[in-house]
């Protein structure tokens, strides 16, 4: 039943985004079956189970270790608010957690090795959004959800956020020009996130927020020119197959420990 549900979800997602990218393409010459589409399809099918196991396990461990730090009665106070207000607060709290974790994955060399897999995408579309190393996804999702559960937000409000996150993550990676006018400063759009993936010097380490661009404005990491990026990816030589990409961060760590990769090479690649 679970496998059938996942297949239906994948089918529905494809039926939404494939026509959308055909009708409003950003890069008109980009093919539906572009390079590495099969590899990213493997991520789509295989990563879900790993993340569904990893996130609850890490969340439960960290929650048990830290829930006593939250003042007694916080959950009751939070849940006394209307659902719509809780949902907005969950969005802000969770995306702040995402922002901080995402920024760490760029700043810490050991974490960048995992995040480089996602930045190896050279042709963005909804399918490429799934190319995320499971360790990267598990840690980042946990950073988003841990403060939300510690504060005691209702499951309904968390569910609204989870649904928004799932769909918006696909939208902002997709190959289309969808915009929100002046609301682009409030909610992330493809224009905002494509610049995060740009392989251009001015865009490195910018636009870390997953959903709320104003967080980047607050923390001084916003990069939002009117033009669109011309080039994506990273100069770091990331392997192209799923199983190789899963092992890549560990192999790089082993090679660095043996002295095969100097520290300055890691730092230079991380800047991408």
C-alpha cells in the first residue's frame, strides 16, 4: 500500500510539473529527458524511504535530549492560538531552522561534502530537486522540525507547513518563470532559488532560505538581481551516478584524512 501511494504521488507530481515546465519554460532549449534525469529519478524513488526512517529517528533522539529546556506550559500557550496563526509561526520557525542548517552545510567542510551533491545539478527542473544526499536531507529536515515540535505546535499546523514545503521545494527548482510580483520578497520563487544554484561568483553562499527570502535579507545573504543565472552547478568534480554520489562524501573524507586532498582544495570547492 505504501509503495502504491508513493507511485501515485510521483505520478501526480509529474503530471503537474511536466506540463508546467513545457508551458512556461525558463530555459526553452532544455530537454524533458535532460542529462542525468535517470539518476535523479533514482533519488526520487529511493531517497524517500531513507529519509522517512532517518528524520524521525534523529528527531526523537534530539527531542528527548532537549525537551526539558523548553519552559513548562509553552505547548499549551502555543496551541491556544488559531491554526492559521500557528501555521504562519511554524513556517517562520521551521524556515529559520532550515536557513541555519543550510548555511552550515555551506560553511563546514565536512558538511559541504554532502551538500555538494545537490549543487552538482547543472540543469534545474522539478526532478533535479530530489538530488539531495540523504544525510543532507535528514539533518536539514530535523533542524526545521525540531524547534517546531519542542515548542508544541499542533499537528494540523505542522501538516500545513509540510505540504507547503513539499510543493514549494519542487517549484523553486523547476524550469519555469513563475513569479509572485512584490510577494517574491515574502515567499521563495524559482528566480530566488535558481540564484542559489548559480555557478557565478556573486551568487556563492547566497539565498539560503527555503521559503522566506526575507530571512536572507535579515542575515545579509540575499542576492536577487533582475537577470536569471546563465550557469548552474559546482566546479567540484562530483560523480554522476546515485551510488557513487552516496559514497562520495565519505570517500572524500577518507582521502582528506590520508592527505590526498589538501585543506585549501576543500575550502576552494566549498565556495561553490
